[in-house]
């Protein structure tokens, strides 16, 4: 922080700004309000921090999440207490589901009124209880002298072991009062491989396996373990199935990549023939392993191991370091690439037979450059993206994991673009989900954060409407939508808009939009889609 020495007196707001800078934070996604003003005033004198102001608190945590998962560094959001925290909680819950390191800096009511139910502005009786179920750790700081150390502890906890969001809440007096407590040196807990005995046990079982299969989860991507996982797969000549959050753990062009298991019956034959499954960085939910299939479960979070299927070998440690150690104990097996390529081809033929969403996904891939990043909202076309969109590198595909948060896609893509300003960023969303946060077009234009948003418009909350058509005799109720003119909406914010009625023109429209220096909304009118499951 400019011009402030350790011996000088700092306000709590200055201590916050200084500690954020010391932790390597470059951007804060926030929405201002009464209890935060002293902190924001301190940010004025911290030019190292970029403050991106949003148009709704939900966007602060979505953007911080997108930033974190793309950059590999923690994302920071800042909101007022009470209603601000409630609004930001959807993004915090999504980050929790996706093991994303997001710090929520929340205000509090006046210190003397905390917990007394006095009806102060934005008052919630016990705000910490709001965030405890969706954070790894949360703390209230009421003394200015504790601000820097408390924020430092938040970063340590957030980034140690399994990354997950944390919250720190601070009342307005604490931001304004002065302290001689200076900025604290950041502390990072070193990554650790699993115990040698666990790695040896895993290697021994894999050496005897006749048909090993690898399942790669989001922990491979977040743990920067893609290269190590690919090396192990090549030694084992094992097909690799990713989870939805694990897309990008292996390049989908690699001959050992088979596809994604997310609610995808086309992967059941691949998993079904395995005698040993090596699962890395995943809870293993929905894999449907049988009793006679032995599971080697690798995860940085020991509490996740064996949660959905008993583990024959539990391996608790950092994914990259553990896989590197495992590779050192394996020998290369006979080539199986032809067999595994055939597995992928079969799965893709079956996906192509589902309906028009397969071609929609292929059109997206043709129009998005190799280094492009795709952010998926919860929408029908995104479901097929989970199963069929080829991903070439880690941290280039984002979704909501088990939280299934509608409205996540567009604001998260803005955080992605802030983290990777030179990369093409595309959002896939539906007409229902986009209107959750289309107001953030104002944020994008104001701050020059330009992405391309593809709105697949079926005039409904499509997945719920399909349920009514398929399971309730077509009795539509509460699922049909009247939508705006998407081009006019985009232009009202100062963005560009276009309509693509012929899917063959979508790749060209994407190429054209990505070549401009403007936020662009591409509307794709479509019929309602059949189930991809």
C-alpha cells in the first residue's frame, strides 16, 4: 500500500487494503454501502487494487468465483451486511460446491448493536450463521488491530488443502478506527503428497489391474495436476473419464480421453468394464460403481474419500504431487489407444442421436478458438456441453457443480475475463438464466470487460418445462416466459447484439463477435429440446 509504513497508524480500512495487496490481490468485486464507506475510502489510496463495482450483490461472488477458477488465485468480493450477504450467498454457495477460493468481505452493523436485534440498517441477528454452511471458515473482526492478521488467516485457511470460500465480517467503526498493527506476512501451507505407504498400495493394486479406468474430477484442475494425471493415464493406458468439474483435466483430443460422466449413461459401459477405478479429486457421486470394482480414491480432502463408494485404497494428498509419486512406481503397459478411441466414438454417436443440442455444442466448439474459455449456466444446451463439448486445457470450462445455480454464467464470465483479459470468453446461457443477471451488461461496459454471451431462447425455463411435458402430461404451468428483444436489450446497455436463426451461422457469428472490442449478446431462437439423459 502506497505511503504507509508498519510503524504508522492505520485505519482498519487501510489495514484491510494493505493486507489484500500483501496477499497478492489485484481486484475486488464489490457493491458499496453504508457500513463499507471507510474501507472504500482507504482503497482510494491503494492503487494496486482495482475495484469493479457491480449492479447486484449476487454478481460480486459469481465474478470472484470466475476469477479464482481461471487464475488459480483467490477471488475477493465485498458487500454490505444482511441483505448484501444474502444476495451474495448464491455465488458463495456455488464457489463452495466447486471448491473455489473466494473471500467474501462483509460489513456488519454498528459494533454495539451486533446480535441485539435493534433493527439497525441491514441488521441480521447472527450473520455468521448465514454463511457457515457455505464457507470453509468465517470470522467476525471487531478490533482494527486484528484486521490485517484476520484477513491473513482467511487467506491461509482458504488456500490450504481443499480450497473453498471463507468470510470475514467487519463493522464500520473497525474500518474507521486506527491501529499500529501493521500488515502481516502471508502464510501459505505447503502442498503435501500422500503418505508413501498409501501411494505404494495404490501402485500395487494398479499393477495387478486388468482393466483400469481413471476418473478425473475438479480437484485435478484446481490442483494443477493435469500433466501428472495424463502421465499416469499413459503409463496405465487407461481410459480417462472426467466429471463435469474435471473437464480439461485431460485434453479431449488425447487418445485416452473418453468423455464426461455427468449424468451420462454413455459412460456406463466404460466404467462398467473396469476392475480398478482410480478416482482423483472427485466425490465420486453418480459413478454407480459395483461392489466388485475396487476404488483407489485420491483426494486432498480426506473426508471425501469413500463417501460415495468404499475405497479399497485411500490416498489423501495433493493431486499433482501424489500422481507424480504414483507415476514413479508404474510401468508403461501395452498400447490401448485404438480401443479407447472406439469407446469415445461410440459415446459420441449416441450423444449425436439425442437431438439438435449435439449440433449446437459442436457449433459452439467450431466458433470458439482453441484457447477460449467457456462458462456454462444451468440450461438445456449446457447439459449437452457437459457431456459433449471438447475441452483442451484446464481452467477453460466452468460450471456450477452440484449447486446448479441458475444465473451464474454471465457474471462469472466477467470474472473470468478480468482474470484472463487476452483470452476469448464465451457464456452459454438460456433465456431464463440470462435475465437473472443481464443487468451486469452495465458493469461490463463500464469497466471494459467484454465477453460474448450466447442466449439459447426457447421461451421457457426449459428444463422445468421439459419435465412438465415428459412427466406431467404436457400440463405447462409457470414455466413459459415472455422475453425481451435481446438485441435491443444489449444495445440499451451500450453492448452489441445479433440474432442467429440458422445454427450453421453460429460459428461465424462467434468469430465475428470475438474479434470486436465490445460485449456482445448472440440470441439463438430454438424449439424446446428433448432430454439429453
